[in-house]
């Protein structure tokens, strides 16, 4: 049995100063919703070490830029983890990241895996990710992603290797939380 993976934060220069004040934090999601509620101090404008992180990975089809079959793919990833005896992070919601792509987009489910074990089916991106919490109502996510990409390129001297989004809300709480999303700029090294 492996020990739970701990997220190792690598604070950036502006990590202490965030654009979001705690007073602006949306109200918790309704009781019938179990969407993740992230602490801006740990996620907004923060670098996270990804040297020990692992994901189960699949692809989803995108039609006119909209992922199709997202919920089915998420359920299949969770079922695959359970079937193979791979644990999900126990003390928090696992990240469920969707990448970019015009017709096919990667979908990654965070899993607990021994850093030394090499499972051919696990995706281990390595490197680090620079994350930003954004409110992205309809039509705003692409703009926010492009802004993150530009800001990360200015900060690190090159474009990220990949951009991912973690939708933090569902149909029940999206409007109340203004479609809160975590965007990540991933660098392999």
C-alpha cells in the first residue's frame, strides 16, 4: 500500500499576492453537490511539483470545441481505477483535467500511485504546473486560457507544453460559483 501523495507547492514570486480576495470566495456549493472547493492560497498563481503525480488517461471527442461524452469518460476512468485497484486521492477530490484539442481532447484522472512503480497505463507528466483559479462563465474559458498561456510564457520564457482545465462546478452549483475553473499551464521541465 502506498502512502497518500502530498502536493508539494513551489511558491512563485507573486504567490502571496492573489487577484482573488478571500471575501470574494464564492459560497460553498449546495449540500447535494460534492464539487471541489479549492483554497486560493494553495492553487491560485502557484507552481506545483508534478514529479510524483500520476493519472489515468483517456481521450474524449470534441465537436465544435465542446467535449462530448465527458461524464461517460469520467465514469470509465473511475471504474478502471477501481478495477485495477488504483486508489484515488483519499483526502481530497482527484483532479480531473481536460486538455486542448480541436477534435480529440485528453482527459486525465489523478490517481495515487507509488512513484517508484512503473505502470505502463499510467501517465506521469513530470515537471511542474502553474495554476490559476478563474471564474469562466460561458464563452470566457478560452480567453482565460489564452491569458494564462501568455502569462506563463512571460514568466518562464516559453509557452507551456500543455494547458489543462479542471472544472470545479457542476450543473447544480455552476451559476452560484460563476463557473469556477482551475487552469493549469504544464511544463515538462
